[in-house]
């Protein structure tokens, strides 16, 4: 790993060793595989409305059943990555699918949100933090450090 990719990896995971790279790569491969439809471990859908406690979030994932759904408020967020934005569709999908414990165990938690909080986590925390998968994934796609 070199350049911006290495910088983004160490910013998010604090280390750049083979063992950590493998753990992270395996998790993104699982996320990518389920998005390609290689397995039946995720069900991704949208809801016509999100009321009550569902209104506090834009998307939700049931870690055990592998169901992710998006709320109508997500329509206000960018569909494509052009800059680091916490609530872009690609970023939120990476975040949400990392919660799916059917893809890898343990499913990620919501320990920290956004680039500043995520970068304060230890390696062990970052590996298990959903928004780190959002921020690092965007960093790789945009060749920067989000
Ligand atoms: Zn989350």
C-alpha cells in the first residue's frame, strides 16, 4: 500500500500491517460480494416512510437478519462520490453493510461517526466501527484521506 491509500489506511486503522490489511480487505470483499449478488446474505430495500425512532436515522441494518433499509431522507444525499461526504449513498451502503453480521463477524458497531471521530479510534475499535468503513471506503475511491 502506498501514497494516499497508505495514508488513508493508517489514518483510519493506525497501523499498516499485513494482518490488519487482510481483515479489512476480507470485509470489503464480503460487502462487494453481497452487492454483486454473489450470496443471499443481505436484503437491501427502502421504506416509504420512517417514523418514530426510525426517523432519527437515514438507513438501518439488522445485524442478525442481514436486512438493510433506507429511509426517504436518503434521497437528499448525493448518489455518487465526488468528494468526502459522510452521508453519500456509496458511503452509507458501506457503513450499513458493515453492520451485517451475516457478512462477517462481529458486525460493526456505531462507536464513532464522521472522519474526525473515526480517526480517534484504536485499531481494534476501528476494525469494528461502521463509519470507518464509510470513511476509508470513500478515501480509497477518491484517492484521498476523508
Ligand atoms: Zn451504523
